[in-house]
C-alpha cells in the first residue's frame, strides 16, 4: 500500500536555507546582547523551535524576553533572508513523481505557517504542494509531535496512510509518536545517528520514491 499523504519537512529536506536562517539568528542574538564567534555552528538550530533556541542562547525562560527575541528574528528573517535558499538536487523530480502516483504532498515545518506559505508560493515547489502546515506565531504546534497530530486531524486521515520525511530527529520522533512512518534524509542538517531510528534513511532525494514504495504500509 502506498501512502495517501506524504509530509515533508522544509529546511534541510526540500531546501538548503542555512544562510538566511543563520544570518537572522546572528542578528537577533546580537540585538539581544549575545555576541558569538564568526565560526559558531548554528546547525543544531535549523529545524528546532525558536523558543528553545533563544532559551538556550539567552539562558532564560522569561516569556517576555523570549517573545522579544523571537519577534526580532522574525522581523529580520521576513525582510529577505527567508527567500535565501536552494532546492536540493532531485527534489523537484521526486515531487513530480509522487504527484503522478496520486499522492497528496504537504509541508510540515516548525516555521510559522504564514512564512512557510510565502516561501512555497513563489518557489518551483508550489506546483507540487497541496498544503503547507506550520506553527503558530505564539509557538503552538512548533513541536513536530503536535504539528503532525494536528495534520492528521485536519486531513481526517489514518496515521498508517501517511509518511513523514525529514532530516532531524524532531521529524522522526514526531512521526513515530503519532504512528506515522518516518523516512530520514542524511543530506540535510541532521546527523545520520539522530535519524537512525526512522523506518528508512536516504542520502539523496532521488531515492525517496523507491524508498516510500518499499515501506509496504498497511492500513491501521
């Protein structure tokens, strides 16, 4: 059985958006009084909750400080950096093949859905994506466990008919917590170790169609 719905993480799975995200994080942190080395590695931040990122760097759980930092990041990011990305090799062909097979394709990202929809709408991805799901401005559904649960409810679909594809443990953990099959991609920002518990892993987007077919999903 092939899935009815394929969920894709955005950053690190469909697009390489590191430059815009890192630039925005660095600027927001500087504005909050946190100066980091030029070679500081922000990889762990990509795909993570902004709230947790700033909680880590600001060393606080104060809601007002965190809200201010998140708002500053979003202002910087939306002013241009969010459109700084490259679509990974093999992604467009893969999406076209999935659509030809009759599957629906949706984005499941920790990004605020407004921003994610803007990014998709003006990209070459738009023709293949049926819906874009993301978090709310107040932080709701920023965790993949919550987001995927919401998507299953909105789509009125059984978990056994869905596959989640992503590059970070957030994606795999969120899928498994909801009974959804998970495929990890190792070409993104996560390590092979953190997604090793997925049902399958691939090192190139061009391998996704055959990998999905090999899952042999069963209705639940």
